[in-house]
C-alpha cells in the first residue's frame, strides 16, 4: 500500500457532509419550486438588460444601442460559464448579501431610533445656549 491510501483524508468527512448538505438543499429548493441563486442571478441580469435596453431604445440612437448590446452580450458570455460551473459560489454570495442587508437594516434602524427619540445623547458634547 502507498502512503496516500494508508492515511485517510482528514477532511473527507467534512467534504462528504458538505456535498450531502448541498445536494439536500438543492433537492428541497426543487421541491419547493424555489430557484437557486444562479437562476435568480440570471433573471436579475435579464431584467437589468431589458431595463437598459428600454432606456436605450428611447434614445433612438442606433450606435448607442449597438454598443450597449455588445457590452451586455460580453457580460453574459463571461458570467454564464462561471455560474454554470460554480452554482454553489452564487448561493454563498446570495447568503452573504442577505446577511449584509440584514446588518445594514439593523444599523439603520438603530440610528433612526436614536435620531427620532428626541432625547439628548449621552455622547453629545454640544452645549445648549439660551438666546433669550
């Protein structure tokens, strides 16, 4: 036996578990009819492309429209192969984006409550000057 087969891979269990979990998530999304992150990204890109196309059509300038179509097709040709090869990356980015959005909402809600509370902040060093 070689040394490679004598020692099991230390991360084999973690890798197998991660693959099983990813497969289960994909199966559940399919059953629920929820699209994956790659599909959502594709729909988003199509919606943005359609919106940009509509705006450019309003310009009625064929040169601008042709240039925009070229740029959009180049972007699609770059993104499509990446998302097909790595759908788990897009799932991860979607989850990370949702977490960032939740953190942002929390920060804004906290700041908004401080701004609208009307009370003096304990950190404020401003001094009230009565002008009467």
